[in-house]
């Protein structure tokens, strides 16, 4: 049994920037929308979340770009909570 509190947020599809978290989760999953009518995700939105993760000690997992386009090298991060 784990004694630590674990929280996460899944921000997918990411359809806009997130400026701040009231309580930063331990793990944040970010991804773009897939499918024929997928709406675009600006990779800078994910970079901002990554910066917040680094500032607050949270893990970051980038799942995919819009329509599974190639992931920029600086966002190819797949951290796990443990």
C-alpha cells in the first residue's frame, strides 16, 4: 500500500493554454487531438505546462501532437509518477 498522496491531470486534447494550477498535480499528461477533424494544438502551450511542472516538481508526460504529427524533440518527455 502506498502512503503518499498521488494526483494527476490529463490535458488531452489540449485546446488552449493553461496559465496556472490551483494545486499542481504530481503528474501531468498532455496531448493533442487525433482524428480527421482534430483541432490544432500549439506546442508552446505544452512547453508552458512543462515549465510549470519543472517549477513545481511534477512529472510530465507528452502523449502526442495533433493528428499524431512528429513530437518536437524538447517535448519528447515521457516521465512516470514513480
